[in-house]
């Protein structure tokens, strides 16, 4: 995983808003936390039905408009809710580094 600065289109403010974003370059879908989706006016467009650990998992799906290094992209995103107990600031002893080499959105 890498951390990048990514701009997300805010449907309410009608402008791009800067976020520090964790990127998993091997991931199938982009995931956005429900509170951020709601705050930026993103609405579920349909539901993706996944099979996880022996049972059905239904996840709201949306379209994200993002900008990275001045170039705009439209990508599919899944809206997930993260429990409040998991949300916290990074601790001083934790390290999150930015990539030293280009990543997939650059080319």
C-alpha cells in the first residue's frame, strides 16, 4: 500500500477536495468510507453482491471522480462503513511512507 494526495470531486461544494489516500495497487475496487461519501454528496448507484466467508455481502457501489497530478479519472467505488472504534489518528511510532517510484495513475 502507498499513500498519495488525491483530489475527490465534492458533489455538494462542486469542487475537488484534497485527501490523503491509501492506495492498494492490486485492489479490484476503490473503497470510500461512508461518512466521506455522505459529506461529499456521493450516492450509491447500485448494489454489488459479493460472496464472502460463506455468506452474501451487499455493498453500495458508486462512481468516483478523482484528480491525481492534474489528470482526472472516473472510477468505480464501493461505499463501506468503518466502525468508529477503528477510526483513529496515526500514532507517532507508526510509519506510512509515500512511493519513491511512479505508480499506476501516473502513466
